[in-house]
C-alpha cells in the first residue's frame, strides 16, 4: 500500500457516511468496518462497551477505548465475545461476514476504513492517537431533518448532556436548548443536532486543514469527479472497477428515494434525491430549521441552497 493510514469517515448520521464509506471501500486495498461507536455494535468487531451515541473520546478518557481500537485496526476479531452475544440466525450470518472481512484484511494487509458518524466529536482523537485520515460528510440541514422525519428517528440529547467532557469542551452553551426540546420533536431535534455537530466541524477547519470535509450534495451532482478527487487525496487507486461501482450506486436508473426498510442502501438516483426534502417538509418546518441552524448553515450552504 502507498498509504497505510486508517481512514475515518464520519459526520452526522443520515449525512451520507455509508455511501462515502462504501464507495471508498471499493478500492481493493481497503477493508470496510461499520460503526464501532454505535451503542449496538458487535462485540466481535469492537470489544469495548459504548454507552452513549456520539461518544466523545479524548486523552482524558481514552483508556476505555484505545486498546480495543488498536485491536480493531490490527483486525483482531473477538470470536468468543461475539458468540456470547448471538441472539438470532441473522446475528450468526453477520458474524460470518465480519469474520471474513477481518481475516481477509489481515491476510492481505488491507487499510482499515471506519465508517462511523458517531465518531464525529472524537475525530481529532482518531487523527492524533490512531493516525487516521479523516473524511467528514456534510448534508444540508433540511435534507438531514427530512430524512429523520421520514424515518421518525428521534434523538435523546441525554446522550450528549450525560458526557461531562463533551459538555465542558464544546456544548455547554447549548445545554438549555437541548433540555428544552420535547422527546417527540423530530424536526427540532434534527435542527439542533445538525447545528451542534457542524458548529464543531467548522471549528476544526483552521487547525486541521488536512481533514477532508465533503458535501453530500457535491458528490451527488458529480459522483465520479467527486470521488476521483477524494481517492487522490487519500492516495487510493481509482480504477475502472471503482468508477463502475460509483456509477452504479448513483445511476438515474436507481430509486429516487429509499424504502424505509433499506435505510443503509447506497443505490440511489443521487441527483433526483437532492430535492426530496422540499417535498417532505412543510414551509414552517423549513423556516424553523433555517432559524435554528442560522450562523452555522451559512458556513456550508448559500441562501440559494434553501
């Protein structure tokens, strides 16, 4: 390999991290590992427990995470722990898939790619302590909110409020806003979560210019060109096969929106999908999202994007 550094693909959930991760993992020397910081992650892949969504890892609390991540990046699969956690035949099949990925990656000396939206607040730690190249995806705040609304995915801000280091370092000024939201207010939660995540991302630009911040919309409009540039930045080999995988994933022959039971599919008409949020949100919801995200959204999107 020309560049052995692991790759972290992160950003808010429902911001295109799965698509970006899988398109980068189309490279033959890359092994795709999904969401070790998901609170429901598989113990065989990552043996340490994760108690909160969007875990914030620093050198102050890394002892709970660092050894397990080093094992993961060395493709050490924890078969016994996984066997103990199996509850269904689907779990068994997933174990077989993950074990194959780890065995093949170790055998071939592949480069690990961690696709994990819940690592975004820990991206600096991943870069410093695990030597990761960091890719951060951004999606329009209204599109993000519309996606969560369609799936009726709420977010419990207790996951952030109950992390003292995260609150101290980055979110203290938003405590009241988080505590005020109703538990069923999907659109309000989405707008505030987008603001917190991408205010943090924007704060990284000056000190970490090496982090690649990519907009979902830019990749959707020009998938081949956008990924070709990203491959070059990450020192990955952009082969004809990779180009075909990208074209297949974004073709106009694909559905214009995903079925609710296929939330992690990467086959979508990427251009047609861009405007779906305008159909799925009411005008007052769009205005509320714009008001909540004001001051941060302008750092990524122009007025014309609304």
